[in-house]
C-alpha cells in the first residue's frame, strides 16, 4: 500500500490534479488506502466500482466489496456502476428500464453525491440514469452493432473525470462523456482477431 500512496502523493503534491478516477481495486486494503487518499484531495472523484468482468466473473473479494461500499462510495462525486455491479453492491437486479431508479437509490444509500446507473446491458437503446436523489437525467444513445467494445465503462468514467477537471458541473460532464463514448463505440477499433477496444480517436478521423 505504501507504493500506491507514494505514487498518488508524488502526482497530487507535485503536479496537482483537477479530478481523480478510480478503476479496479482488488483488495480491501487497496480500496481503503485509495479512499483515504481521495478523502484528503480537494478534487472531484469518479469511482468506477469495477467488480464484475465482461463475462460475468467477480473481480473482487468479499472483503474488498464491503470496503467499496463503506469506504470508497462515500467519497465519490460520481459513482458509475453497470447493472452487474449494482447487483453485486446492493443486491438490486435490474431487468428493465423502469427498475433503474430503485438501483440508483440503493447505490446512493452508500453515500456518493451522484450515481450514474449504466443500462448498457438492457435491450434497446443504451440508456443511463444520472441522479443525486433529487435531480434526474436520462441519457439515451442508439445501440451500435459493433463488437469492438472493450473499455466502454472505463472510458466513460475517464471521460467524465476529464470533463469535471475542466470545471463542468456533473450533469454536463456526464452528458459530454456519454456523447464521446457513443462515438467511440460506433467507430470501434478492430485490433487483432478478438473483440477490440472502443476507438478513442474517433473524432480525429471524422467521426460523428
């Protein structure tokens, strides 16, 4: 954990940060160390509670999962779970759009200021719900027939952090990030013989 703390401090104390984004944190000790660092940083934090692989496999030990709930989510400006991660964190299972409000309320109960429930696993349009418990913002995008989708959730959380770093309010930051990721999914990047990543450079190649 000391290596993680040293890396974090070397960036935050020397260069400075305008936003922070977390990804997969596999152990309780690592989650707790990162949560402590975030709590002491005066910058918005996007918490992507990565806990379930694209193939449905759990990526977190039970102790780490509890630390995400009690230590990491309370320091999040925005938490960005997908539906599998919502079920893992809260036990709430979402099978249709109308159940997304209940999922959001269950995640907000752990303390993040905002939650973005990512509904990309539902049929139909790619619909997400952003809420702080009082405001609601529904973000919709067409579903693109493109198998090159590795990194979609991580890209979305990173794009939100980038927009927050520019001083955007949360709803505007999330909307801009959703537009960026939709274009990246539409473009795709056929890398190798398997499922490739989304295309991070789509705007430079005359995309949407």
